[in-house]
C-alpha cells in the first residue's frame, strides 16, 4: 500500500512551465520555498522542517539534523506543505525557476530512489523523502560537476524536478554506457552506476572548451539529461553583461565573435 499521498497533476507551458497539482480533501503537497505560484481557497500553507515524510526523525534534535542535511544540497532548512482542508478538490501550482522543463517522477513505477542534481527538486506529494546522496568515489565528488552531494528522492509517490533547456529521457540497458557533459546530468535511477572519466589528450584538455571530464553512466536504468545547465546559462549571461562589445551586426562585433569563439558555435 502506497504511503505517499496520491496526487493528480498537469504540467502547463513550454519554456517556462508550471505544475498544477490537484489535491483531494486532506491531501498534501510539499515544495521548496520560492516555488509557489498560486492556489485555490481552501488550501492551508504550513512551513515545516524537512520534507514531512513518514520516516522523518522524531524529536527536536532529530528534526533539526534531518532538515540540516538539506543545507548541504544548497536548499533551505524549511519546506512548505500545502494541505487541502476544504471538502472538494483544490489546486495548487508551482513554477519553474528558469527556462526549461519540469520532469514528473513516479517513484513507485520507477521502483526505487532517484538521484538528481542538488537544485533540481521542485515539489512532491507528502510522503516523498528528499534526502542527500553522497558520491562514493573521490574523483566523482571532486570532478563530477555536482560535488560529493546530490539530492535523493525516495518513497512511492510523485515528485517533480526541474532542469534547463530541453530534457530527454534515456533508457540504458544492462552494461550500456553513455558519456555526458557533467553539467547535463539531471537525474538517474538508483540502478545506474555514475562515475567520471578524464577527457584525455593534450589538445582536448587545453583547447577543447568542453571541460576536462565526462560523466559516465552505466545501465541498467533511466537517465534524464538537460540541454542547458543553469551554470552554463549563467556563465554566458555574465560574459555578455561584463564585456564591452559592439552590436552583433557590426563588423567589429562579428570579428570579435570569431576571435572569442562565438562564431564557431
């Protein structure tokens, strides 16, 4: 029997999506602070430590320790629970923080925990545990793009994560391996083996412009991949915002783009 609340949902939009969750009476959804967009009358908001899952520690110290682990993934100590205290169905919506896609994850159907990048979690049905996943290998932790610590979503309910650009799903067969840019890995099921690999080659290392390491993911299991990591988007915006350059249509602007590499992309 499922322990998480069974919520209905729909994802709306293309580039800037939001997820609308329909709650039956006494059903609850939990979300990161700052992701709320709108809700119907009859839904009660409550700030809670941690994720409110059934296996959360009891007692003040236990709750503080559980919530404190969230700081390691760059999240707030607190989450917000949205409970339908009315008689009929009510809706609450949560918006994505930057252009990209919202990915629904049915943890019951996926058969176990899902590991995701540390800022990916958006919201979930109450009962889903939002914890941390420590990378077991030193090299993966140092050079894997997300560090030693990633988020781990556990339970048997629906969870929603967000990623940048277009997101696609890849099903890996047993032993099948793919190499991915470390920043493009959004999430993967617990059966996937995640490691990093040095790109190799002096020219690739110095002039490749793609980083020094690949993420290697070996099946079986599912992998979710994003085309635009938020770090890449922020870096490009920052480079344009801090560089004095001519308009794109000018001759000097065009030459400048060729020299700094933009003309070859």
